[in-house]
C-alpha cells in the first residue's frame, strides 16, 4: 500500500491515520484490525519539538512518500529511536522485531518511510528544530554534534541504544503521572532522550565529517543491508564497494562516519546481537547459534560474545 502525505511542519500522524482508516481516541490512533494491531500516539509542543510513539504491527507493506512543506527557515532534525520498548501487541503469528538503533537525519532525508508487514514497530520519533537543539547542545565540541547543529549538507548518523534510553522510553510509554501532566512529563523525557543520544555521539572518535549526497546515503545503507543479510560470512570490502558504486576508502570513511564503527567492527557487533537473539528468543543452543552465524570455533565464538555482551553465551541463554 502506497500513501502520499504532505507534512506542513506538524507531522504526518493524522494524515496517516485517515489513509488507513484508523480510529482516533484522544491522543491515541488505533490501527484497525483489518490493517494490523496496536497504536500511534504522541505530543506536539509547537514547531520546535514534536514526538511520535509507534507501537504496532501491520498486515501489509506500507510505503509513505512525504512531501515536506516546512515554514520558511524551519530546519528540523529527526531522531528515530527504533526497538526501544516492549510491544503491547500480542499475536500468535511470528513477527519480526526492529533492530534497536537511533537514526539521526535532516527532516528532508526522511521523506520516504517503509513499513514492512509483520514487523513490530516499537519506536519513538522526535522532530526538533535546529534552533532548539542549539539552545540545548551548542556547548558540545564534537564534529558529529557540530554537523547536526549546523551543516548545510544532508547527513545521516546512526548509533546504538543505551540502557538509559530504554529506561526513559519505557517511562514515556508507561507514564506515572496524572493525565493533566502527561504533556509536560513527556517533554522532559523527550529532552532526556536527546541528552542520552548526544552523550553516545560524543563517545565517537573525533574525526572531521564529510558531506553526503542522498545517493551516498542510499549506498551506505545498501552496504548495511548486505552486512545484515550475510552475518555468517565476513564482509568482502572490494565487492561491497563495487555494489555501492564508490571506492573502498570512500565507502569505509562514510560508513564509519554514519555508524561510528568500521565495517568489520559493525559486522561483528550485528553478528553477536543476532546470536544473542537466537539464544534468548529462538532458544538455540550455543553451538547452533555459533555455527549458524559462521563461527567454526566455539571457543572463539564464546570469547567474542563475552567481549560484546559481558557474559558467556551459555550463561546469557540461561538468564
């Protein structure tokens, strides 16, 4: 299903709800049973700060093409926090989970949204004006932060999820305050999430950032998809660069700039995250998980797993 929506600066939630026939009750938009299950909700605090919570799944693929018509001079940065809280959606069928991550980009870069069917969307999206971000974080001296606050070029940065982010997102989802205070409480928590995100970004190696065209962004994310599809095989840089249509050095530089990790380091991190999921959710044995992800030496698998997760896979699976 393809939906075309115009965003005048107040978000696309209401238009999305109308397009799929969702029911609106207060600040909650409930997905109709014919389309899936779950809800969307959120808050808007003027043009400077907006937040949307998605906690649902869909029965069919939905693609949203958004036309941005922001006010003159309005520059919004979007923070998409995916996989940050347990879903309230309970289904008998097997549903895929979003990869836990934080995607940061200019409003214009997020003009196409893909929502695959049978995927649990458990995300918080924050749209913030650059002026507001500068009030909060202009004292931070780091190339990535400076790009977010001021570059005229398109950019995309992605980082992982910290325990603090998960805790705060859960507090937004399960608000411990009266309804009359929900908006104020959520705004404070929204700013708290931004603080934790910027804290993660400042931990990156302080390297100069390069401008990225839309085609560069698409190519780097195509590299990420290839890594995800082949977690049992170490990445082949020359092949990935050829598919991306750029030189190996350029691909490596832009990949590290975007994700904060080199290609091999990122691949190993994703590999171990998938191993952890197979152990916990699919109840695979340590040897089954290791072999499925291309580890032929289980002692090596155990060491790498412990380096990333903080405990041996056998102990993790029993937890």
